[in-house]
C-alpha cells in the first residue's frame, strides 16, 4: 500500500508581509462586510420579497413604510410613492410566499381613528402579476375632503324652509 503524504503549504506570517498591502486588504474586507450588512435587503436571492407597484388616482395619506396586507395579514411594506402625470405610483414589496394573480386589486384603507393608512391587496386571477396594477383595479380611501364635499351637496339640496318648519314643530311638541 502506498502512503499519501500531505505537504503543508508554507504560508508567511502577517508580521513578515507588507504592512501596506495587509492594511488595504483589511480595509476592503471590512468595507465589503459593512456594505453587505446595511444593504442585504437589496440582494435578490436573500431578501425574500418581490417588488410590485400600483397606480392610484389619489395617494390618500399612505406613506413610505406603511403596511401592505392581504386578508388582514401584513405581507410587506410600501417602498416609494411618486407622482406620474395625473396619477400616483405606489411601489411596494410583498413576501415571495404570497401569490398575486394577473387581476390583483389594491386599495388604500384607514387602519386607525387617527388616520393611519395601509395598502390592502386582493389577489385575483391566474398567472402572476406583471407590471403595475392599473388605475381601474385600485381604490383610494374615502377621506374628509370627500365627506365634506358630499355633505355640501346634500345640504344644498335641502329645502331650508321645510326644515325650519319641522324643527319648529319639534320644539313646540
């Protein structure tokens, strides 16, 4: 039988190497580690989410960082909001485990009494969502401006003399 002998490679100790080269390599390695640590979510095979977008007629108070939900469960975050012509384009991320069909709908909804908003997705259709969700399949929230506009329209249609008469009768009774 033959015996295999492993030869140990002769590696120079750091003290015998060029200090400038060792320093430069060290700084480069540390810089690469810091950059990777702070931007790991932008690396496609690590982040575990997919990027999508939707057009809305009105931003409706949604902000960058707002929740994205499907059936009430948080599945992502709003990543950017920008104006494109007379529409608002909302970019958001969704976990890879959530399947969004080609007719997916989006709506901006109010979460709290204080007006915190979130993006609600309703997965619909077959296949996968490609491109932004069009304006026809999105809904902006009903907000105070709309409510006051509807109130003004309703009040302007009232017969004030009949209302005054009814209130007077009610007060007399």
